[in-house]
């Protein structure tokens, strides 16, 4: 059975300077978002075209629209296609690793050290700044001020962040809880995590009481929103975390995603398109 860590949602989590807000303004899921969500959550991150077409059909997306999205994603290097099986491109595998880490609680112990990353390049193209910001936030750093990023050293971070000086050591002067509160809005993180727990409980009830494809599609959206939050929440040491709501969210997510996997496996098994082999040239 494929293991899914759903990542993209039409209930979007937005983070500005570490502040988390739940955006309930709904918009249709795009074929690209759905394909990325499924492949980012699959281990290995690949799927035959028939299964992808079957899954996108849950959201009313035509085969033609899905195939067009797949072709564009191959052209952009986001996917590769080998004999009708699509696989994530190399640059998206780090995002998948971040998602995998988001499902696990942080280590129980912490040695009181901090990671500090300082950007050295004074002038960077907009695209380069955007890519760096996405990567450093995906590594669960908080921005103290422009180009200065910190986080507790209880988890590992990439050692190849471009154009930065990266160091790790104890906080010799300063108050760790106060610093964490500057880097992240802890009250907001707890509130949003609690909302996701409520959404997942409702999703669990819906999946258990309805056999409809709509219930499966709705569950995808809810799980996607929760996973997006878990991919970027800071995984603070227990001594600095505001409470245990995020840990409860991880447990609830694992329970609901198991039921979702079971239902999705049945849907794909029964769908007439899952064994289709692509003849696309992409």
C-alpha cells in the first residue's frame, strides 16, 4: 500500500515572519497541486499515469487537463516520465523529506544549543531570495530580522544552505523562551493546531460514515492542510513548546491518514483507469 503524506490544500497555511494564519478562502485545487500532493506523499514518489488520472478525477478534473498538467510539469523538471510512470524530480525530494520529518515528534532531549544562519550575499535576485526563504523556512528556522535566521539546535538542519554563515552553539546571553516568542507566534501555532485537530476529527467521522467519493476528496483537502502545517511548524524542544497540541495533531493525523489510505486504495483498485499505460511523449 502506498503511504501518503498529503501536502497541498485549498485551505492554505500562510506564514509571514513565522506567524501562522489559517486561510479559509477556498479556491479550486489545480491538477498540478493534486499531482504534486500525491507524489510528494508516495514512497517511492512515483505513480502510473492511470492511477494519477483516477485520483484527479475525484476533483472533477478531466483526463485532458490532467495530462496537460503532467506534460508541463515534466517540461519544468518537476516530474520525470518513464514508460507511463511519473516520478518526482530531484529538486522536490528535499520537500518530501521535510514532510516526512513533520510527522515525527522532535527529540525528547535538547542540549540548549541554537542554530544561527546569517545570509552573506547583500544582493540576490528575487527568485533566488524566494527559493532561499522557502528552503530555510522548510528547515524550520525563524527569522529574527532580515537575513538572520535562528532555531533551537534540537533537530538537524541542512549544511548546504546557499550563501550563508551557519553555526551552532549555546545562547550565552539572552532568554530562550523570549527569543522563541519573537521567532514564532506560539499562541497562534497552538490555536491553528487545535483547529486542525477538530477538522481531522470531523474528517474521521465523515470517512467512517460515508462511502461517497466526495468524502474521500474532502478528506484529502483536510489532510493536505494539516500536513502543510506540520511541514513548517518549528518542532520546538519540549521545554520551549507552548503545549502538546501539535503532538496531538500528529497522532490524530496518523490515525486519519490510515483510514484515508484504506479508502483510497479501494477507490483506485475499483477505478477502470488505474491500469492504463501512457502513450504520451512527455
